[in-house]
C-alpha cells in the first residue's frame, strides 16, 4: 500500500471510530432513533470509502503486477481473490 493511501485510510478509520463512539453515547442517552440511524449511515459511508481506497490501491499494485507477470497461477489466484470480495455468502 502506498503511503498516501495508508494515511488516508488511517485518517478515515480514526474518524469513523470517533463517530462510532458518538453513536454509542447516543444509544446510551436514548437519542432519537432516526438521528442514530443517520449517524450509522454516515459511518457506513466512511467505511465504504476506505474500502474503495484500499481496493483501488490493490488493483493498481498487486493485481496489476500479477496480471502483467508470467505466473498463470498467481493471476488466477488474484482474480479469484477479487471475485471473492464481491461474493455474497449470506452468512451473518
């Protein structure tokens, strides 16, 4: 992972963690449900952005290297790895 991606991800995760602590307080204080839900949605959006950052970095580095390489098994492993991220398993 490049340094800028790592820094961006860490900052976003730190922010999301702060928001989660705020949500915990809101629940403990019996805040209005819709307000809590809105905060949860904001955290989910922040985590989604981190996921997108990391996926973009992975595609531009590890996956690109594997695809351009001569090792067919490594290419297949990378493609299966990416596919598995988007496979819905239905597990809770």
